[in-house]
C-alpha cells in the first residue's frame, strides 16, 4: 500500500530530471553492495531503530553498526541527519520502482 504523500513526492521528483538524477546517483555508489542496500532499506522500514533493524536482518547489532558506518563512508552521508535520511529513503523508493533504468 502506498501513501498519497509517497506518490506525490515521487511524481514531483520524476518531473524534474536533475533532481531525479541526483537522488538516483546517491544509491549508485551502493549498487554492487546488495547487503548494504538491504540494510539501508530495512533500517528505514524500521524507523532507524538499530535493535529492531538488527533483529529483522538476523545480525548482531554490532554488525548492523558496522554496515551503517560503511554506508556513511561510501556515500559521505550521516544517517542521523534528517536531510540525508529523506534523500536516501526517496532514492531507494525510486530505485525500487524501476526509475534507475532511465
């Protein structure tokens, strides 16, 4: 099920090629790291709760912390900053809808 707000944001971004290209470029850095993409998706799906995310992934919390640190290092992101969370979550959703094949 999709929320109306998710659809509106996605449509707004799709109508602006430069914004779409920028957001999709964020996750390109992780394209060969499926475990990191899954980690990030699960982290966002669990509202950035580390213990819940670690349990959902079936990994130790320290393993999750290591993966999140790798993601931050690869992307130059801070996963405790709202702006980065928003950009990456939107990028992952767009990537999941097939926008990456543009």
